[in-house]
């Protein structure tokens, strides 16, 4: 049986209606999809409790006994059914809010049942709401009952009687259909060398484990396979690109680069910046296309490295462009680069959605003829009317803010794919980088420019606002400027904007002697520009804003960052916001203001922010706390592979081992042409991903 083409509706207990629910809610279409819908937890069913043993905060438990009677309590929408259940010593209430008639008809007094559920305390008495009930004589003996799987379901599935128990029964039925064995997906030499379970035993024991040891072995086998195929897929494309895709040859370092380095450099390069420039130089003179990710903490000097890389392109008679996610950031890049280049003789221009038609027409003509060397812009750069004479290098800042299609259109602006440098100020944990960006070369700037002082971070509850206000006033009187940032969440945008405006009025009233700017995404471009320029020039001392100022805004005199409702921000976003200060020589500060009621996870976030300025440490903590799917940047663009069982926050060691195994396999057999590797080829064809392959995007 080909499990991947076996329609789920033919599995006993499914049928067309339930199959449609599985497809819509969980994207499960085939028997293979269902077998890879793994349980999210297991409960030990081998132990029976007595009612007198029940305590607060117990997990799911099972009791054995009989129903004494039923009582209907309340009326109308508040009507509920209460079953009085005894284990022969004490009693406990079983409660139904739905399915009252069904429960009354199905469960009878004086029959011995096994009751399974989570006990809760209500009005001083324990009860179990909507318990699972089975006739005791129809269950296997206690010594044969093992770990019961629990499956993720949705509200819509439950409405169609597809709760976890129903899914369990359907998978149990499917197991009987495939009892002759599930076709193996790893070669025999891999199973033997790494002592892995075969696929049939792994699938059986992931759904219905005989014991904890076999469950662990099943998990290890399935995680190994999942991560191995991800790495084989990524690294195979890298090998293909190295062999087949040529790039522009930047074979000389010439007048512009050398003159800039000797006369225009704004500050001495750090060792990390020099190392990264050497890595880029090696790529662009190799004759192969560069695809490189540049990671660097906020303020580490990525933009300077990008500029010097673009000068390499200009020295070799190519154009370069830099694309940024917002007009504010694109404009700032343009202003900063133009200032750094001085009178070096480089023609640089800016294109955004606000560029007037007459100027836009002129710029596009200069770009087509090659008169422009460097072109800076927003999404406007990917429009079809933007045609380069000879685009040799593309730099993308905060690349995760762009959609896949947007990025790929930029690569196609030349016959040969240009060299690509993508930059992020959101440090990416090593495990995430190996999957999200496994087909890019990775450079890291892990040093801050000399003279920068670490930002001091404090966490205060809202009742300390007067203390914070005194601190703000003192800093401004000493000549500093202050950011005050409010959250802006899409789901509550109107409320958040109202909070921002209320906060703006509060700040104006609290600090009547100081001038205040306000910035948010709903402002018209001209108004944004005015508000920003007033703050940059020092005309206003306080900037009240949403996270629109999160990335790239550079005001060296701004030394204080106040983050309102900091509990509503993720760790990486808090770190990004903090990076807006600390860009000058003065000591800078970040204050996190929160309410008093904080979850354990939120407290850990605040402690992490207060405890470290290291972006990579923060990124690792974020991965541990929230998992890979929620990290800023990955949620927007989507994880590249749909992980069913591996977890990048806990399986980093296995990922590294598996990556080395994949490299070893491809070193010996790049085409996977050998007989023993044919199983890899057939499986790789089946892997469906939503990734964009950076290597082949051109």
C-alpha cells in the first residue's frame, strides 16, 4: 500500500465528512499524513487512583468504581448534569455541560466503569468535567495498559466528534491496515550505523508505546529522519549551485574602495568587520554567485560593511542596490551612506513610494544608462519599470520583513544572478540558522564599534511611573533625548493607537517644558518625515512612537528608551527596540514598564533583558521560551520545513550531528547516485516544503 496516496476517507471510522474536516483543520489528506500526526503528550494509564488521593494541580488520572445516581443542576443555558461516582470509599462529581441526554442514556448505575479525566476543585469539592468513561471489563488489564497518546485537535474537529480519543481510535484502526509493515524511508546502513528503530516499530511506538524506553527510541528515530532530510535537501542544493551557477567576477579592489578606506572611513573597523569583508571578498572574486547572510547585533556596523561591499561592485563597473523594509529606514540608509561617501564621486539615489513622478522618471533613466552607481529604496525597487544597466550586488536589510516573491523579483534584474548579501539585526540561534538559512554562507559581526557603552536595562512596575518620569526629566535636562514606545498589535490596532495618543497627551502634560514628537504607521509619509526630522535635529526632546521606530532609526543623542507594556513584546523585539539607543558616546538606558500580573514566561523575558545585552544570548533564550515558529521574522515568512516532531529549541545537538552526516553522504556521493542512496532520492522528491531556496532563487 502506498500510504502517501491512500485517501484518509477509506480508513475505518473516517469517511468523506470527517476526511474533509481532517483536510481543512490539520491538512491531513492521506494515511501517511495521519501516521505523521504525532501525539503531543502521553498519560500513564497503568495506575488507578483512589478519590481520597486527589490533590490540587494533579494531571489526568483514572478512577475505578460505579455511578450511584445522576442529578440535573441549574436551568436553561446553565443546566448541567452531575453524576455521583464512588470508588467504594469516597465520592466525586462527574459533570457534563454538553451531551446530557447521551450521558444519561449511555452510563448506568451499578456498572463498574473506568473514569479518566483532570480533577478540578470547585466550591470545596473535586469534580471531573466531561470525563472519558469506559466499561472496566472491556479494557485490557492494568498491567497491559500503558501510555495513552493525546493528539492536538481543533474546536471544529471536536464539533464533528473528532476529539483526541476519536483520533486515537482511527489511528489504531489504521495500524491494523498497515500491520504488514510501513515501507522504510532510511537506508539499512544508516539504521545499523546509528542503531535506529525501523520505521514500522518507530510509528507503532510513537502512537502506542509499549513503555517509556521504546517511546524515546521512536522519538529519536523520527527526529533523526526529519532533520536528516531537511539537511540533505538544503545541502544538495548548495552542492548543485556551486557546480552550476556562476556569478559576476569582482576581481579587483580599486579606486573607490581604497580611497574610501584610506580617507572617508568614519571610524576604525573592528576585527569582526574586517573578517566579514574578507569573507565577502573571497566570494565575489571566486566567479561563483555569493549568497551570504550577514548577522550583526544592533549597532554593530553592518551598514558600513554593506557599503564597502557595494564599492567592490562599483570598482568592477557594476551597480549595487540596497532594499530596506520601510521608507524611514531606506531614507536613513540613503542619508547615512551619502554622508559617508562625501565627495568620493559615487552617484547614489533614493527611490520610495513617496518619490515624485518627475524625479522618479529621471532616476529610472539614470539607472538604465548606468549613470547611477548605488540605488537605495523600499519595495519600489522591485517594480518592473526599475531596470538596471548592470546590477552586480543586491543588499537586503532586515530581509525577513520582505515576502518571498518580493525578494526573488529583485534577483531577476540581470541576466546572471547578482551577488546577494542579506542582513539581519535579529541574531538567529545556530539551530535556526542551519534550517532557515542552511543554504547561505553566514557571516557574524560579534563586536561593537569602540567607545560604545553597554546599555543599562531596568524593569519597573507601573506604580514606579513617578520615579521613571523623574529620570526622564533629569536625562533631558542633561541634554539627552528619549524614546517612549507603545505596543501596536494588529488585532487591537485601534485601541493601541488610542493608547498611544493618550500617552502622547500624558507626556505633554507631564513634561510641559519639553517638545514631543509622535510617530506611528498611520501617519502620511510627509508627516512621518517631519516628526522624525524634528527629533533627529533635536528640536523635540521626546519621541512617542509605536514599533515603527524598531529597526534602523539612528539618533546618537537619544540615550533613553522607555518601553510601555513591555510584557506585550517578544524578546527579540525588546532587544531591537533597546538597540535604538546606545549609539552615541553617552551612557544609555532602557526601562521596561509592565503591569504587576506577569506570567512565568514574561518574568523570564524581563530577567533576560535586564541580565544581558548579547543579542545571540537573547535569541537563544527566545527560542527556548517560545519555540522557533513564533520568533520574529520566522512567523512572517513561515518556517521553511513543516517540523512534525523535531524541535529546534531542544534538538540542536541532534541537528548538528545530522548535518555532519548529510555532509558526509554528499561528499562521497553528491548526486546520490549509488544504489544504497536511492532511497534518499525517492524520499526527497516527496518532501513538500514552503521554503524559498535562496541558492536557486535567481
